[in-house]
């Protein structure tokens, strides 16, 4: 009769596999009605995430041979190689979907080649785990060496992906001025280093080579899977539409502010009273003109929300009622104005120095901001002055 320890290990792995199967069904077949028309545009990595879940069915050999050293070696090697690599594919498919669409055939070939080293290592381990073949004695050190070599390459790719996501977020903030409420930007900030963290966790599990550690990993990832599945049942990305913005969570301001009951025919319905709007507007103006918060290179609406002690809904209303299209439009305008004043006052100063002092990451970002506001380039502007 199975021991208590065996049953616990079996239950942990069973729960992990079942939640992954549920995640696969959810990601491949669930379509919220509100996003039906633009689902793949808004969530381009859904099937990649679903494939990540489905691939965990390959842990079945361990479920059938819980406690067996060969099965444990296979399943841990599978996790450290495939799970880490699939996370990279998921990030590539989600955050750089446009590039994938224009280079689809090449990307597919690259994916195949990325998986080939892992497949070559895992194939004999899988056959041994299910009892089809028996590897020679002393094979384990060689397996650890081969897995380590391939894992090192995947780990470097995960670091590059994290840096690439970070650069994309900064470009979105500075160049396209997408609202930070937009799902890709905010989500990217949260999970930028997730692929690298997954690599580290799976590496710890692999090198421990212990059934108890594997069970702990199963329990942790089962909880993460459940949370992630519930979280994505109500996806919060939506096409930006100022007319359809919904209220966010309330804050301390709502305790004293009265909600305006008479919508303005010119500007639509406002939540802030004129008195509260004037108070927040003055505070915002001080931050922009006196503290010059726009000179901070990586300023976000979340940071400004915290500085004002308000929430995203009220901040968005104050920004729009102040004549700006969005948070980043406001930051862009103030940066460009400051740059013009510096160019006028210091005509011999390098544009790189001026760009950094205004909060731009580079002269190219500053030039793009000038053009997006309908102005000439900084260099041409300086020549005319």
C-alpha cells in the first residue's frame, strides 16, 4: 500500500498537472464577449501561454513513477529547459507580436532550433523514465553537464529578453506616449524579470534533484497557476477610449469630494467638483513648473498618482480638463518647452546634455517628441535661433 509520503508527492504533481490542463483550456478556448472582435490583437500570446500549460502533460511519466530517480531526473530536466524556454517564446509573442507577424516563417524556424538542444537531451531521459531503454551507468553527471550547458544559453536569452522588455517599456513611455494604463506597458513592468526568475527557480529545483523539492515546486506553481487563471478570466486590457473610461478605486479625496451630478454639455460628465479640480490642478501645476517632475526620465502616471495622493481616474480627469490628451502628452509638452528654453539660453550646449536634463533618454527621443508636437527638430530649431 502506498506510503503517506508517496501519496503527498503524487497529489502535488497531480494538482500541478491538472491546473496546467485547466490553464490550457482557458487560454485556448475562453473568449470574453467584450473582447471577441479584437481578442487576438489585444492578447496575441494567448495560444503561446496555452501551449506552455499543455506542455506540462509531459510530466506524466513522473506521476506514474513518483519517487523513481530516473523519472525525477527527466521531469526536472524537462522543467528547467522547456519551461524557461517557453516563457521566452510567450514574452516574444506577446510584447513583440508585430515583429512576429512580419517575420512569421523565420520566427517559427528559430523556435524550432531553440527547442532542438532541449529535445535532444530530453528524448533519452524520457525513454528511460518510461522504461523503454536503460542508459549506461554513470550517465547522470553527463546529463547534468549537458543540461547546464543548454540552460546557460537559455538563461542568457532570458536576461536579454528582460532588458529588451525594459527598453520597449521606456520607448512606449517616451516615444509613443501610450497611456501607462495600457495593458502591455503596465503588464511588462510587472513581469519584466519573470522569465529570468523562472529560470532560477527551475534551476534550483533541477540541481537539488530531490523529490521533496519537486513537490514544493509543484505546490507553489499550482497556486500561481490558479491565481493566474482567475486573474485572466477578467482581462483588464482594453482599447483606449476617453469617452468610455470607467472609475477606478476611490481614495482619500472621495471622502470629502462631492460627485458632480450635472454633466457639462461641453466636456462630459466629471467626477470631481470644481473646488476639488482646482485644488488638484494647482498641486499638479506646482509639480510640473516648480519641481519639474517631467525631467525624471522614467516618470509614470502611477508615480504622479502617488505624489498627488489620488487615484488613476481623478488624475486622468485633471489631465484631460487641463487640456492634455493623456499623461504622456502632458509630460511630452513640458519636456519640449523646457528643451526649447534650454536651447535658447545655451545655444552651444550639446543636445545630449539638453535631452538628459529634460528627461529624454536620448537626443533621438527628444527629436521625435518635437516632431510629434508639430515642431522642427531641436538642431533645426537651434539654427534658426
